[in-house]
């Protein structure tokens, strides 16, 4: 069954990342060392995914590797989503240049790997299914795998629920953007920028973190309403 196969792909990526993260813990590396371990994990996953896609389509066009025109309003929502956390929580200017460089390299790999898998490969295999099948399945798998690896049991119940909703909606926003535009470059850039800015914000109070998550959730919902409206006007998809 294709859904089981795709879920297996997602779990495989999670396992690769978890193994390298565990190695980082075993070797008791510092923060930069842990980033380096994760870089290796995503680099391995990126190579495997690229070889897989090349085997299926040497041009990679069926996986969205094409430059296409994009509704300019989409960039407004992308900018808002990317900037909410640094604006609310502030930038951590104490980070060293080496750490910033490693974060940049890591997040480029994360954006490429996760988007080619959860959007490119998923849509390639689900292109004969209904739009809802791709949008919901890819966003749910993406969201749940991120939630499973990132939840902190010490957080309050409300914050945990908002984190889950945030992860699912973020996955749905990106899935919708990719399905509507059919260019993987846009969502790779979006995902990469989002992760970079999320990685360089200051540690803040619970209240500020909660505010940032709430603003993100509200922005996701508004963006999805607009995307759905735009897609209906263009007679692309209806969800």
C-alpha cells in the first residue's frame, strides 16, 4: 500500500536522524558537535533521496524541480511566518560565527531533505489520488514525526497542544504551497528560512513562547484560507 510505503520513508528519515543524534549524546559532543552529527544525518538522507528521485525521473521535474511563477501574495505570508519568532522572541546575538555557519548549512540540508521527501516524493506517489489525500497525508506525517521528536514532557499541556497544532498546520501550509505552485524550490527556501530564524532566537519566557506559537497558528489559518480561496479562483483544487 502506497501510504504505508510513504510512512516508511518518513520513519526511515526519522531513524537516521535519531541514530546520529544518539551518537552525539554518546560521544558527549557540544552544541556545535551535535549540529555536525545532524548535518551528516541529513546529508546521507539527502543523497539517498536524490538518487531515488533521479532513478524515477532523471530530470527531477516530476518532483517539482522547476522554476515557475508564484502569486506574490504568497511571499507576504511566507515572510510573516518566517519573521514571527524572531520578532516576538528576539535574536540571540551571542551565537558565534561558527555556530551560525553550521546552523545555515544544517538548515539548508533540512529544508532540501524534508521538502523533497514530504512534498516531492509524496506527491509523486499520490498524484493519482485526490488533492486532499496528498495535502492531509503529507502534512499529518510531517507534523506528527516532528512532534514526536520535539515534544518536551515538562511543558504545560496547553503549550504541548499548541505545538502539535503548529506542526500540523505548518506542514499543511507548505503542502498547499507546493501543490498549488508545483515548484519545490519555493517550499525548500521557505522551510530553510523558517528553520534558520527559529534556530537563532533567544530563549524566552513561557509567555513569549506561547504568544509566538499562537501568532503562528493564527497566521497559518489565515494563509490557508487565502490559499484555498486563490486555488478556487484559479480552478486548481478545492479542499
